[in-house]
C-alpha cells in the first residue's frame, strides 16, 4: 500500500495503510512508504560461520549478493502498506407525476397523462487507483539501514477492485495489487558499482486481500516480493497478516509478517516480524487547509527477525518510530482525482542489533515529503 520513505514497513499493514505507512504502510502514512538509514560506510565487519546459501538484504553486507556467508542478500519490506478504495455513488429516483382529468359532459377530450423524466443514476465505481512519489533524507526498512546519501525517490502505483459490499457484518471485500520502488543516486544506486539499471535499487511487488467489517475494522492478507533490479540484494518473499481499527481515535494497526524466502536482516534464518502502531490526529482550526498527525510504531522480532551480525542472537526489540506529519489537499477538479501533498519529520530509535547493523548509530532523524493521487 509501501508501499513511503517514512513508512516503517507499510506494505502488509492495513494502510492505509499507505498508513499505507508504514503505510500501503504504509502508511498508511503512506509517504512511508518506508524509512531507513545511517552511513553505509560505517557498517561493522561481519563474520559468520559457513552456512548453506541464503538470501540476505542488508546493504552493509553487499558482498553477500555474490557469496556472503554462503548466500545472496535479501531485502526489506516495507511494508506495506496502504490501500486506496474510492467509492462514489449516487442513487436517485423521482416519483412519477400524473396529470389527467375527465372529459366534461359537454364532450371535452381527456387530457394526456404526462410522466416526469427519470434522472440518470450514477454507477458506483468498483475500481480505484493510487499513485505518488515520496522523497527523503534517508531510507530505513523496519529500522534496517538501506541508504542515507544522495537522492532517494520512491514512486509507487497500485490498483484495487471491490468484490463485495454490505451494510452490516462483513461490509466489504477487495483485492489490491501494486508496485513500490526506491531510486537512489548514492552508493546503493548510481554512485556504486552496481548492475544496470544502477539507479533502481528496489522494486516491491505486492498483492493483498482485505476484508472490512462494521466500525471501520479491517483485516488483510498480503504477499510481497522485495526485489533489487540493480542486484544490491537478493529477493525476499514475505506473507503478512494485517489488522486495523479506523473507528478508534488513534486508528491502531498491527502487522504480523512471515519471511518465507530470504532474510531482511542478513541472518541465518527466515524470521517473524511484528509491528504495532497508531496515528494520532492533532486538532486544528477547520479554517486551516492543513491537517497534522503524530504517527508512532514499534518493530519487534518474534523469531529470528533481528539477528545480531556477530553473535547471531535474536533481539526482541528492533526500533521505535515517531514523528510529526502535515498533509495538505490540492484544490483540483474532481475529474483529476484526489491529490495531496505531505511532509514532515520522523525519528527512529534502534535496539542493540539494529544499532550494530546501522553503523553504531542508535538514533536517526528523517525528513520526508511526497505527493499522492487517488482516483
């Protein structure tokens, strides 16, 4: 729905979440489409025992794509997430008006009956589209450094189809598919010794099924393939379950992700990741054309998701993320879709394993901005 630079793994989250950060999620702030990094050159020297070939994604271990600890490098997720469903419908009917009369005794002819013209009924759209681009000062995926130098641009495109709608119980069912990308001019992109296309660091394909219930409750199942067109890391495949409750004041969400092939942290085993988050709106005057919110999220390892690069020990706590985000809708004609501009700052606090992976930095600020369209 990653689907954002500031998005701490939004894909796979109920975005949007787009909040899609982390969204979509997503997001979903959905500019988030993800967050990530300190200096790549500051990474620690990592040693590990011989192991069977595996896919790892941490860019500090870039030699892994050839044979680092016996395998490829895999990538992050991001999560998702973040879906955009546009539902517009107008159902109107006008009753008929009959004008008539009886002929007079003098032999007057009967007046004809006139029926009012029926207005056209607008058809409801079952298809929605979303697109946009985010830029930021750094890129971290679930707290794991990806890039901190040069230009970082993250365009995305997704589409959704509504399969089912009702007023109670199961209120909606929809499928979403999309592509989230990260383009870099720094060491993991144009400035590095990378394969063509050098600029294209990451391409994430995702597809999800979302079920909506009363009170704005939603659950989703998302498959994501994290790929690197310029071969900086190997493909990581993931299956994630998402839950969100938009009917509560802070719109809490949860994402439970299972690595099914490859590891985002470059460890020896596929891991299980849990993210808990929420986004609190800041009350402002209705006259202001801008809205503010404070997103918060915590990333945890339930099993082998944050493995220490030296000891191999798994760390439960990965990162804590918080920030301040502003969003301004653009006043464009409705036929051009719904546009918005978003910007803000986010802060990442890392646990012991991520501090080591991220060049001994325990704290990272990230400035982000983006523009998005839904139609």
